[in-house]
C-alpha cells in the first residue's frame, strides 16, 4: 500500500500527476493499493530560491504524508536548464533535512513534463487534434519548449490545464520510459509499490 503527497509546479500537473502515477501502477501489473493526495502546487522560482517557501511546503507535504502508515512525498519539478544530477540530490538533501519522517523522492522532468509526452508522441497521434501520424522528434533533449512543440501541432494550441492530463492518460509507458528522467520516476514507483517480502518460515 502506498500513500503519496506530491509537490508540483504547474496547474496541469494537479490532474496529470495522479493520472500518471496510476498509469505507472497499472503498467507494473501490481494490485498494491495506491492513494494519491491532491498535489500541492508551488511557484517554482520561490520554491527553489526562497528557503522559507521551500521549508513551508516540504513541511506541509510531510505532515500530510505522515498520517498514513506508508506515506511518502514526491516532489516533481521541471528541470529547465538545470543539471538534474546536481539539482535533484540537493533538493532531496534539503527536504530530508527539514523532516525525514517519511520517504521522499525528487523527480525532475528534463526541461519540461511535456518532454515525456514528446517521447511518447506516436501513441498520442489522433488525440486532441494531434496528427494521426505524429512522430517523436529526434532531438527531444534539445527542445526547450515542449509545450510549444505540441501546441504547434494542435488546432487550438496546447493548454496544460485542459490537455496535460488527457495526454498523460493516453501516452504509452514504454515510449516515455526512453527518457531517463521518466525511467527514474518509473523505477521509484516500482520500488514503492513492491509488497514487502514474505518472511521465510524457519519451521
């Protein structure tokens, strides 16, 4: 059983992240129960650059998660131009220093959450006005505006609040997993949802 309290930066992720975590759970083929609290939304700039804001939101998330026997905290942010190998461990260290009562994980989408959608682009063809023959760009790591890439291929443009969650529900997990940042989150969920090993009887 897992109970997750998350911190996100985008309005779209309030619905998209719970959908994503349930999709990952389903793809793992596990029947472990998963409960996801409504994400806490922060402004990335103040969350990352103001220690009082960081402390306030992390403490709030941990307090919510700690009420459950298997509660944990997930911090999901767009990495933008930061190095995930540097920023991720720093954020985790700072979060654990505030309150280490529950398991905490930092997931950094390389550049943007929508980069994961781009990796799974062929599975999104025909959805929400996207071309049926949609293919993933060859240089996803170089695209700094994944939202713009999607919007340029949608009749009414891309709106994270309206489109992020439905596309998340439609995207192919195996395609998204080609992105290292997504695979890291996927493996975290796999560990989180793994039932404890049954002790071997000595009799």
